[in-house]
C-alpha cells in the first residue's frame, strides 16, 4: 500500500545492532517535543495522534519514512534519532521534500523505533526542536543509485565542535563501545557514544569539550586501532550534542 507524500527509493548493506531499554518511555526525553496535534474529544477522552494512526496503517518494514524535516537536515542528525535502537544500513535524504528514508538492519529494529515513538506520545521525535513523523515505508528495501545519492548533497566538513563522527575502516577485529571509549578517553572526558552501521561501522562520540575533541581528531584521524586494520577516520559532526 503506497501512501501520499512518499517518494520511491530503494540499497542494502550489512549492519550490526544494539537496542536501548525501552520498557519505560521517558516523559520528555531529549529529541522529543510535545505534540501540537493531539486534540481532546468529548467525554474527557483523548484523540489518537496522527503518528499513532500512521504507524498502524502500514505493514512493518525495515525501511522507515521520516517527514517534516528541516530543509538543510544532515544525515548524522537523523541517525541520532534511531541509532540507539540498532544498526542503520542505508539512508536516503530528500532535502527538497524535507523527507528521508532510513533502512534499519532488520524489521525488528524498525518496529522498535516505531513502537517507541508511538508510545512516547504526546511527545514527538524532533530534529532541532521541530517535530518529525516516523512511519513504516511501503518499500521493504532501499536501493540507491548515483542519481539518488546526489539527493543527499555533498558531504562537507562541519565546523569544529565537541561531537565527532568516526568511521572505522577494515574492522578485522571487533570494535566495541568500550574500546572506543578507551581510545578517545585518552584525550579527555567522553560523555556519550552512539554506534551504528551504515555501509561501514560508524560512531558519534560526544567529548567533554572542544579542546578534547580537537586533540582526538588531530591525533587519531587516519590511525589504526590495531596494526594494519580498524582504521579511524575522524571528522567533526554537525551535531552539538547527542540526545540519547
């Protein structure tokens, strides 16, 4: 079943995942904003918010459709919304339409995302304080070609800040949260780490301050965790904090 406003897109890549404890949805967590769409009905009941209705209409898919994004949204901003639930194997950002598609590593992880944000109502997931709407896509898989990739825009170096985007190339040996914390912790406090897989193993690392992040980037970019493998490529993220 195809819904209005959804654009076709289809790519697949291996992913690894880990999931947060979602037994107690937060009342007002970071990255969520109160819904302005929930309207009371007569008799004191509350109408079901559109996010919940949309989530129930679509069949489960590992591809998520995200709408109402900022026109200049960056990929790492999207990833912070869903990366704590598990691996992201592919993305397609349609900036002109303020939409995006996120392919999770499997249907179970995508279902966890949809269920979590539905249960968090009346709060909505947000990017820069702007409520966004996450639902299943009618596509079961993303397949991107060169023409689609152009829609995401060129990757440009973000201004210096204390959140780093790290890509691990040739990960012959396991790279864990604990290992990254130990490696980057040599340069200062590490506040938060989010790991995800999008074609390659990546992580967003929030350092304690700009000086620590700058030192870590300068010293670790292009180096190997282990001899001849697990090469770190470090750049600044456009995010100024990780809301996890």
